[in-house]
């Protein structure tokens, strides 16, 4: 049996692996195919594709767009993206700027609380265009301003905590459209994690192509529920570990194994779309 992991992060967002590290790990995990899905970024795709080509692993260029619909945060995965698409790069660039400003606001809030973390220090650690809360948490730990990453989220960064800053997001409908115009397939990420069940019909109407049924944080019961939804709404089925390297307790790559038949269905729909 061949397996894929279609939800992976690198240093180009909040993961700790380089694209090359990730591919070595994918090989060691026995995966036949991987997709890179950094938050609001496609920058790592070229290097990941090159690393995969060297070891004859199948690679799918992707991204995970942070979006919202009806006040619900929803992550929209794009697969088979044209990573040079001008409209995609322009829109992603705008949301990368939003992320960078938000880091400054979070640091200002921390400073108000008497925690002397500088935004420049977070940027230096993140060293990417798409920084996020995990980078703030890591910088706090590195500067011994907090004991560990969990504490950083619990005390300061979780929604509702004093250094949490809301993020301006694109609408999910725009996310789906943006992915489509860049030649990609749009998939709702981890609906069980973001509790986005109620908005599935609206996204289906907007042309959603698939739903991430298998995910680290989905129980077996959840996966079954989303498989049923996929059938009901004629959606493709995807899955992945959402590996962030050592940003989370342990690297998760390969712990969620998507049977390769689902990749074949994704590819068939992608080809069908291109030929239309
Ligand atoms: P952001 O995009 O800046 O809002 O950060 C969201 C990212 O932070 C998610 O993709 C996770 O990788 C991570 N994250 C969110 N909540 C937690 C938490 N409680 N502990 C550790 N990491 C978290
Ligand atoms: Fe993340
Ligand atoms: Fe996500
Ligand atoms: Zn993710």
C-alpha cells in the first residue's frame, strides 16, 4: 500500500523543518507522496519539489490559507497550486504583511504586561514572511520569559489571553476562488479542530473540492463523520498529520497516512479542471 501525508509545515511558516529535512523525514516514514501546506505561503514549495524529485517522491505544491466565514475561522488548503500565480502571490503577500503587523501588536501587548519581548527578536527567529503565534511562543521560551511553549499559549497567546491579537483574514469564499484561479483544488482543513461543520454547505456552494477527513486531531468518530459528509456533498477526501516539526511536542509527519487512492482522485479532478 502507498500512503501520502498532505498537511505539512516548514520553516516558511511555523514549522521547524527546512523543506529538505521534511523530505528526508517523509522518506524515513515510508511515504510515497507529500504536500507542503505552509500557512499563507508557497515559498517552500520550490525547494520541497526539488528535494522530492531527487528521491523520486511525489510532491504536491500547496498552502493553508487562514480565512473566515460567518465569524468562524476556517483554514482552506490549496493543492496543485501554480506557485508563480501573480494574483495568489499578491493576495498572500497582503496577508503576510497582516501577520507581520500582528507580531508587532502582540509584542506591544506583552510589553504592556511587563514582558520585554521585541518584535525584531521574533522576526529574527521566524526568518520567514509568514510569522505567527508559535514564533512568539518560541521567542519567549528562548529569551527565558516563559517556561515552555504550552505556557506561552496558556498565559499570553491563546484566544482571549492578554497578548492575543485577532487577525484580519480573507473570506473563505475568496480563499476558494483564489485557489481555483491559481489552478488548485480547495479543501477544508481539519473541520473537527476549527468546528466548521455548519459552514460546509456554503463552501460547497462556492466550489469547495474536498474535505480533510484524516487529521492528527480528528478522532475515529470525527473521521467517519467527515467521510460521510464527503459522500453527501461529493467532496474529495484528504488527510495529513499537520506536522510542525518541533514547534509541537514531536514531529508528526507520517503519523496520519492517507491511502494513495485518494491522491489519485485528487489528481483526476485536478486534470479534469485543467482541461475544462
Ligand atoms: P496564528 O496563525 O499566528 O494564529 O497561529 C496559529 C498556529 O499556532 C496554529 O497553526 C498552530 O500551529 C499553533 N497553535 C495554536 N494554538 C496553539 C496552542 N494552544 N499550543 C501550541 N500551538 C498552538
Ligand atoms: Fe501552524
Ligand atoms: Fe490549520
Ligand atoms: Zn496546518
